C-alpha cells in the first residue's frame, strides 16, 4: 500500500517534470496531492537535513500557529537550498518535490502535528509559493487539509525566504 502510494506520487512528479519540457495540455499537468500521500511521504522520506544541522527540538516561535517544541527537517531536494550551517540560503528557490516538515511536540515531548510544505508547481491544490500546504495530526489524519491550498498558511509564511520562516524566527 505504502509503496503503491509512493510510486503514484513519484510518477506524478515525473510527469510534472516532463511537462516542463514538453507542451502537454494543461488538463494533463494538474495533479492533486492528498493528505494521505503527504503522510506516507513524510513517514517514508529520508531526513536529509535538519535546520541548523540539529536534531534537537527547539521552542517554537510564539507567532507561529502552534507553540510547543518544533523540529524541522528537509528531504534531499530541499536540502539543496540549505547552506553549510543548515539554514536556508538567501535567495533560495526550492525545486519541485522539495519537502519540508515541521514536527510539533507539546512541552512533555509528545508529537502532536506534522506541518508540511511540499513543492509541486503543477499541483491543482498548490497554494502560496507553489507549495502544497498540509498540517496533519500525529496519526496522519488531516488537521488542516492540503485541499485548503494553504489559505491560512501562506499569508504568515509570505515574509520568509521562498515562504520559509525558520531563518527569521530562529536565526
Ligand atoms: C501565524 C503564523 C503562521 C501560520 C498561520 C503558519 N505558520 Fe508555519 N511557521 C511559522 C513560523 C514562525 C515558523 C518557524 C518555526 C516555528 O518557530 O514554529 C513556521 C515554520 C513552518 C515550517 C518549517 C519550514 C519553514 O522554515 O517555514 C513548515 C513546514 C510550516 N511552518 C508549515 C505550515 C503550514 C502547513 C501551515 C498551515 C496549515 C502553517 N505553517 C501556518 C508561522 C506560521
């Protein structure tokens, strides 16, 4: 099941990349990324990098949607936009299939949510910055669905580099 979903997602991403080189009709380029797919992706993806190269949880910014402790990691594609210190490069531009996950914990260390940014410029449900935005409960159920297209996420993230907020809130 897990690998089927991953395969489907990978396929969709590949199709998306191909479309940039060809001139397929718009209808064929649009894919919808579901919360379930994002959960599978989050569970199975190799954490290629952590913000500031640290696997420690840090206190979340009080201005963020959730307080508590946070841990932010990046897949291999997103890691390409980090510098040697593990911070987002100034002027960064994330390529399609970049994945950034903020794991949110309560003060006693219990994981509550996964806040997810998945870059896919041909997603029908992409939001600000061509990111698909989703926030999932720890069990994978949607807290704020990717179907909402990041309506509440985008405005708050718009001030950051390529819509990322770690650099300015955790310098
Ligand atoms: C009220 C402002 C605000 C809203 C709304 C918000 N965020 Fe954030 N987000 C932040 C801040 C500030 C950070 C920096 C980390 C921290 O301290 O929590 C952050 C960090 C993140 C990160 C880590 C990557 C990075 O550098 O930005 C992800 C992923 C993320 N948010 C996803 C989301 C999603 C998905 C939503 C909507 C469901 C959302 N956020 C809504 C303020 C916000």
